[in-house]
């Protein structure tokens, strides 16, 4: 017999703020890794939100352009503490990476790369792959409720891994499968036993699918007010540039370009990077192909969403356009960050109140459950993708090319996190230290 958990109370705003700040510094591993960290802490450890509620929010964020992990943090922050909670969660998710990437960008154009820092991330990467694998298992155990769910997960993985099917098409395909299943098999996709188990699984959480969140539903005055604020916030920096700079055309181009990039970022940063690279390198000449690859490496090795690579492009745009001006390069980075993430807040703060009213719609829940199954396949693909890069840095898949230290640390991480339940945040710190130690030993003793 399953022991019921004692319900947790609502976290204070200060408690939530401390978590969101910490998350901003440890959110490595791209969206899947970041979602895995949030799921482990918010669902399993703190029990602030149930698994079903977490997945409902995640499914909505998956449908939006922009970084889904940052939008998920904003959504959950809004659920916990309203608009201020959403703003704090979303801003703190990216703020540490903004300043880390700014420091690395300044170092990049002045003194070059930092090998010791690469050593630190050499320890973090296999640990992140382990976190992603365990998250995939946990999400799969709770969301793959029928043979149809398993089939969709497998098809999703095959489609994205072997056939490079774009992420939005996978989501659309999963939704079509769900609608057809509802049309031809009107019985619930999950079994009655699985549904009963899902209801019981929500016991002991602060936020569940039965929670009533204030301010949900459609409100025309609120919608008009929010859209007006969004327009003001988009125009305001441009007005400042127009009044205070002699080269307004550059800042207008930068602001419009990265707003457009944010609005077409379906399927994550990798989907929009070719477009950004083509325009910024070949048309605007802000940076070279080699510098674009270096920026991707910097983005990969910093916390926060990978879309922060766009901030590096903005830095190089300001730095190059103004003849190597570090200050204007930094302003370019901050402006790029602002226009990249402003749409994300609009999508969540406008859309979340409407989406909350849909969580008890049986047909929509069935569609979203199939989308979640597709996400399991996508997460597996990311684990394989990152695992290949970490374990086979030379791109050849044979035993002679395996990076044995990374494989060893990946296996140690799986055992530590799964078997011994080591705190994930603590293990991230241990992995960073192990990577630095390995770098120092291999440099000075090898």
C-alpha cells in the first residue's frame, strides 16, 4: 500500500527566490538538463508542484517559440506567486548566464580562451548527461501510460535522431495522432488503473491539477493591458537609443533582428542558429564563421538556455561595428538579451491564465499526454546527442576513440544520483571540481 505524503505548504516568496537564483547558476545541459533539474527539485524534493501539473505547464511551453526551460520556470513562478513570481523566476533563470557570458565574451576578445574553465565543464558535461538520462526515465515512467504512448515516444526519437524531423513537426504529428485516437477510440487512452494511479500520485503536493490559481481565464481588460505593456517595453529601449546615440540604425537593426529570431525559435536554439549565423555572418558581417562556432562553445559551457548564444552574437555585433569598443559590445549583449527574452515573458504571462483553464479538458489532456510522450523521445535524442559529443569527441564511434574519463564519470554520476540519491546540486559542484582536478593533473603531470 502506497504511503500518502504529508501535504506541503505554499513556499514563501523568499524561498522561491532563493531557488530561482540557485537554478540560474546550475542550469547546465540545455533545455532537457534544465527541465530535469527543475523536475528533480520542484516535483521530487520540494513537492511544490505535482508531476501532472509540471507536465501540463511543460507541454504548453513546448508549443511556444523560445527557450522552453526558461518559459517553464516563468510559468511555475507565476503559478506560485503571480506576475512577480513569474518575472523573478524567468529573469533569474537567465541573469547569471548573462553576466557569465559577458565576462567570457570580454575575455574572448582580449586574452582568448580559458583552458581551466574548459576543464571544469569537462567534469560537468558527463554529469549533465546522467541527469538527462535519469530525468527521461522518471518522466517516461509517469507519462508513458499505454502502448500508444510508447509508440509515439519511439517514433519521436527515430524521427528526430535518424531523419532530422524538425521539433515543431514532431509536436504537430503527436497532436494529430492524439486527435485521431480520440476520434476512432473515444475511450481514455490511459487505462482506468493508470488514471487512478495518476490521481493518487498528486497527493502531498502544494500545486496539483486540482489547484485553483487566481486570475485564470480570459479577461479582455487584462489582455489589452498586458499587450500595451509589452509594446511599451519593446519601444522604450529603441526610444532611448534614438535620443542618445548617433548610430541609431545599428541599434534598430539589432533590436528588430533578435526580436524576429526570438519569435521563430521553435524547437530550441539549434533550430534558429543557422538563420542567425547566416544573417549575422554573411549579411551584417558582425563576426566570422569561426567566431560563431566559438560563441556556440561559450554558450554550451555556461548555465542558462543555449539561446544565450544570441547574446554573444550581439556582443560581437557591437564590438565589431564600433571598432573594438568593449563598452558598446557589452551594451549589444545586454540589448540582445532583452529583446530575445521579452517575447518569452509575454507568451507566458498572457497565455498561462488561459491555459490553466484547459487542464481538466479531457480531449485536450489526451492530446497533451501524447505530446509528453513525444517529448520523452526528444529528451532521449538530446541525451544521445550530448553523450556522443562527450564520449566521442573525435566523432568516430569506436573503442579507440572513447574518452574514458568522461565515460567513467558518467557511470559514477548515474550510480551516485540513482543508487545513492546524492543531492543533484551537490553533485554538480563535485563534478565541476573533478573536472578541474583532472585538467590540472593532466596538464602538469601528463
